[in-house]
C-alpha cells in the first residue's frame, strides 16, 4: 500500500489542508481540499502516477469542513467514485457540496483495501480517522508541527472534551506513520508521538 500526500495552498503560498491518495488494490481518495484548484491538484498528482481520476473508486471525507470537501463537486463531475463519510456528517456534506454521500459510515467499518474507520467526535460531530495498513490518517483530530503533535485548535473544535477523549482513543490502535491534514506528517514512530502529546495534555 502506498499513500501519497496532496498539499493544497491558497494563492500558491498559504498551506490550507491536505488530501491523501491511497494506492493499493484500488485507488482511494481521502478529502478533496478547499476548492476547484484543490481538485486540479489531486488530478495532477494522479496523473504523475499515470492514473486518471476515473480509476478512483471511493472518496472518503474525514469531516464536513470546507477545506476538506470544497473540491468534491468539481471532482465528482469528472470522476465515477462513491462518496463516504460518517453518518453524523453526511447531511452537512450534502448541503454544502450538493453531492450525495453514498456510504454513511460508522465506527469500525472496514472499507476497500482493508481501511478501518475510527470515529473521533470532537472537532466535528462526525469526524473520523482512517487506519490504512500501518498508517493512521487522522484528519483534523491532530495537527503536526516540527515539535510534535498538537490537538486541533479550540477555535475550530466543536467539543473540546470530546476531542481530547478521541485523541486518547487513538492509543487503542497500532500504527507507525501518522498523517495529518494540517502540519507535518510523521513518517515513523507515530504512536510514540501520540503518547507524548497525551502526556503533555494530562
């Protein structure tokens, strides 16, 4: 399994969010960036892998915030993939994008390529992470920095206590790499970095 990071920037300068392309027995997209330019970024990264958008079978959305779903409508016009999101997030996604959520997910669901859905309420009511092989794709439950992991800022978090509980919940899972939608990905010892964050929060 290969996982490719797609960085989205405003005006080509300001980091906004990331998408991830999972390349395995199927090609799966995680999150779509903030707008049609983000959609073009995804298409360009696929092209560098010698793929068309038409090979993508599934787009998983970690939550409904615009910087994660803003490119969905543009991609859906050109692609033929199903859209998946947690059941608590589906209505907000459909209202903001005009695109139907085909698969309404729950905690523990297993998706193609063996990807496991981890329900992480707090940042939003229906936020999820994904366990893909030895990689945790944490969405906005965590942020990366050169000094390690951080929680998502309180300003953008619906329920801070639930968000902290969700961070603790992630220790139940085994992973090495930890990819985040904002900040630095962790390429090894991701679970150890998570434990260090939890120690700092206690």
